[in-house]
C-alpha cells in the first residue's frame, strides 16, 4: 500500500549480494502457479516466458492491489457537487454549472496531485505511528464564460499555510494566475501572476469566486473528489500492469 516512507534500496542490495543473478523468490501466493525455476511457464494462462523479475512483480502487485482495494473509499461516485455537474474523463474531472448569465467550468487533472496529509499532532517517534493519509490536491482552473468572453483563474491548494496570522483570511487555495480573453486560451494570451496583484483586488477576486460557489468548503470537497478518483485510477493502473506482465 502506498506510503510516505522512502523506498528501501532493495534493488541495489539484491544485485550486490547476488552477482550471479541466482536469487529465487521464496514467497509466492497460492494463486500464483508458475514454476519458479522454469524458463517458461507451463500454466497455459500466459503468452510464454516469465523472468524471475516478472514473477516477483506479479506477486507484489497481487498483494498491493488487495491492500489498495481494502483501503478504497466505499462512498458512491457523485454526479453533482454543490450544484456543479461532475464528469470524469480519465485523469481529468470537469465540473460545470450556470450562474446568472455565466457558464462556470472547473477543470481538474489528478495526475501528480497526491501528497501525504500529515497532521502536526502525529507522533512520528511512536512505535506504530498512524499512516499519513494520501490526499489529492491538484491544481485547478476556473473559467467564467459569457458568450465569447472568458475570465480564467489558475488556482492551487496551499500546501503549507504555516502559523495562522491574526485577522488574515484562512484560505486553503490561492489564485496563481488571472487571464481575461475572447475565444480560446493560447500561449499568446496575456496572464498576470496572482501574487503581484493588488492585495485588495486579490481579495475581491476571491470574493467573486466564493459568490459563484468556489469557496474553501467547496475546495475541500473538490480535494476529496479528486482523492477518490486518483485512488480508483491508481488501482486500475496496478491491475493493468499486472495483466501486462502476466501476458493476459
């Protein structure tokens, strides 16, 4: 199961201690019926030859998939989130709704979005510290559209807000970039970084987003939605890799 702990250098140690490459895995699951020392697989269920590395990887994937499915969220997929219609397309999630004369569209891609959500209260020195939760906090794009006119906000989650500042807004996401254009966004479209905007203007833009439903509370729910989707795709990836290595 995925963990924030660094991976041990088992591959390097394996080659250093086995220069003749004669290592034979000793633990194979009951369901794995290939002959460990045979150069080919007599099982009739694959397309030919499996190396020792193939067998070890298949064994590991079987255990990893079982562990990931055990920790999988039991909540049903949602088609609507706080008034936004939700559609999935691979790693991309698109949320949309009408607001007065505007069409609002939020686009999220869950690739490379997972990090450990570590609580300050966790005692890492404990004998069995609780495993940090894997949380998806993807960058997301908010587009407000009126006919051919578009106001686009590129946003991201604040990963480490640090110590709270008195009277400061407790935002969990930030506006990284602002652009206003007609038609489609491209490399020639002018955009300004959010951190150089006038502070009062920045606050007004955050209020504008909140009035359209893109609030801190919504951002928390969006992160939960992305986390569930990313976990589902991760399990699919493991299963596809296992099928590829098995030759099925």
